[in-house]
């Protein structure tokens, strides 16, 4: 799996998605299997999109949107803790 897809670094993206899972109640022991499953799903999905006409733009937009959303959530959470 490339370290970057659609200009988005995949490792921080996976870390953010696993953190979202943990905050939603996922037990810590399931964090590693979730990270592996998400990594495989993202890699396979992007590979499929790359071989499907016009699907790469959608995959790029999805990955960029995930990265932006996770970044914004982290920024919001950090600012909220700073105000407390």
C-alpha cells in the first residue's frame, strides 16, 4: 500500500479512523485488527477505483474528505480542551 493516496498520508488517516472507533466504544484490543481491516479496505478500494473509469476522482475526494474531517475534529477537540 502506498504511504500516500490522493495526496493524503494513509497512516495518520488510519490512526484517526481507529481513534474514532475507540471513542465510539470500540475496545482497545480491537484497535489493531480494525487498523489492518481499514488499511486493506482503503488499499483495495483505491486500487479498484484506479482501474475503473472516472472512479479515481471519487476515491480522491473521499480520502481528502476523510482527512479534512478528522483534522477538523482534532482541531475542535483540541480547542475545546484548551478552553476548559
